[in-house]
């Protein structure tokens, strides 16, 4: 018992020391710099077009777990579910010359990409599913991005714990060939728990980047004035890394 | 001559700091999803091979449940950990520490010799090898430097979705992402096991002299 007491005290003292370091300006800067070193290393080692692994259709998981919002009850969302998403609209705006407003029908008629990929949650679990939808690059080209645009923000219908969900990526991930706006999972329309009727697939990053219940795509020059300024719901709320390729 | 050269001493203490922070922040990350799987995927109990206990807050960094803060520490300390290990391997090969002190001879692998080594250990006589280290020491240090620590780096890279497009072969070699995650966990606890035995043997073999040697370098006849 004494030994455990000693270990616990030593552990607590060490943790307190770590937290002290994290609380200093230099410590906090160091901790957030590490995310950028990883991103830099990934971008250096990995071709910008390099694909996340794709699996055969037979590898699909029997059930695709939902996480975070799994059944949004806020705003118009329940009405859209009742209508079978017949009146859902996806807007493409912000720093673009040609803003768009698309129906699900418009989106299904664009050239499609299907990919069987693995979804990795930041918590640690993984599931494999087949996603289908148009590449984001098609929509961005159609909308004609302005040269000042640096980031693409994804606006979502779900409100989680009082805040609207949103996410963002840089142009490298936005134009990545596997970055699609998925309307189907395993050949069926997206279930509500997985983001019906539209969700993003950002295949080289963790699950919280794959914004669900997608209503808007917005090109911006900076993330400072979007949401809480950190680039996404979990980034603002809990301090998750904006670059989720780690 | 010094018992431990400067590069070994610097790496030893840097690595200790890295391993402690990585392990304690890793326990928080484990608490986020306490199931381990084999293969590419898995998300609930029916696919898991192990349900890990919840680690109490006092064992974890930051001392309360925050996956985001734990990941901050984890991905920061991964850098000095991995680069330090690379540095130690280069130094060990260049200064012949590896060849001189760590490579085992065929003679040492004979069952009789191994048994004698175990018996000597049981008698708390550690200074009975032909070179600087006896067989069990060489085996332990060889396993840690050659397998346990590098496996943490490789399995860590394999879990990282941003690395997978380039290092997919590594993920395949480890049996898929969830296997890599399980191996990351298993080798972390293998390192904890080494750490406990290592500290216990230091305490049993004159801790003050051992600590002094690893800090100032000591001298070969002193040990």
C-alpha cells in the first residue's frame, strides 16, 4: 500500500510538472508546433495525390458505427428526414466567383467516385465502408475558387452541445482525389447516424474531419473568423489537432 | 575509461523522459477506447481480443481525461523519442558500443551458459560476464534497443492515417491498422516490464554507483 502511495505521489508530481510546462507560453507553443512538424513531415514524405488504402468490397464491415451526432433533432433537420431529404440543398460559396446551390439530384448526376476505405476514429476504432459521391474538386472548379482562398470550410446541419458542427481542410486535402461528398454508404443512401444525406470523406485524416449532415462548402482565406477560430467543432471545443493525419 | 560514454548517458535520460511521457499520455489515449482488435478494423466488443482496464487518472497525462491534451503530449514527445533512438543507434554503431558490449557470442547461447547466468543473477552477482555485460543483460538491452523501442516507432507510424498512403507496406507488414494499434499497446507494456526489472536490478546492484555512472560516466573499474 505504501509503495502504491509512493508511485501515485511520484506520478502526480510528474503530471503536475507536465501541466505546468503546458501552461507556460513556450510549452503551449511547443505542443501546438509538434502538430505542424508532423504535418510537414507527412507532406514531405507523401505525394499530395497519394491515396489512402482502398479495400475490396468484401472487406466492408458488417455495420458502420456512428459517433458524435447520430440523430440530430435541431432546426429543420427532422423535417428533412421526414421528407426523405427531397428539399436538401448544398451551397458552395465564400471566396468563389460562381456560387452554387445544388440539390441531391444535381449531386447524384455529377461524375461519381466509389471507394472502399477505412474510417479511423480519433478514439482508436476503425470501420470499413464503401462511399460514393462526386469529388470535391469538381464542385470547387465549377465554383471557380478565388486566388485568396486557402481553406475549405464544411458547414453542417447538426448542433452538438449547443454549437454547430463544422470542419475545414486546406486546399491539398480539398483537391485530393479521394476527397468526395458522399451520398451513399455500401450502395445505399447514407443512414442518418452516418451523416445523411451528405457527408465529407477526407480519407487521409481521422474521423472528426469527415463532416456529416453537410449543408455548405465555403472557401475562406483564414480560419480565424470561422467558429471559434481553430478550424473545427472539436478543435474549438476540446483542443483537438486541426491536422488529423496523426 | 568511462563506463558509459556521453552519447549513451544523454540518450538514456532523454529516452527515459520520452518513454514516461509517452506511456502516461498513452494510457489516456487507451482510456478513449479500451478495446483492442486484430486486422484492419474493429469497433465493438464482439470484434475485440482484449478489453483493457480503465487506467486511473493518477497514472495518466494530463491527470484528467482529455484525449486532445494527451495526444498533444504524445505527438510532441514522439519526435525526441524517435530521433533519439536513431541517434543512439548511429552512435552505438560508430563508437563500437554495439559490437563490443551488446552482441552475444555463440558460446553465450548454450543452455548451460544461460542457466549459469540465471543462477548468478539469483545470487545477485551481476558482474560475471566476459565483457561489460553478462548474457541476460545483453539480451535485455538488445531486445529493448533492437525490438521494443523501434517497434513503438514503427507501429506508431502505422497507426497514423496521414502516413499510410506512403507507408502502406508497413501497415500490411504489421497485419493492418488495428493489429498495429494492438502491437503498439503490447510493446508499450513490454517496455514497462523492462523498466520495472531494470530499476529493480539497479536497486539491487548498488544504486548510487549505478546512477553516478549513468550521470557522470563513472569509470570501468569502479563498476
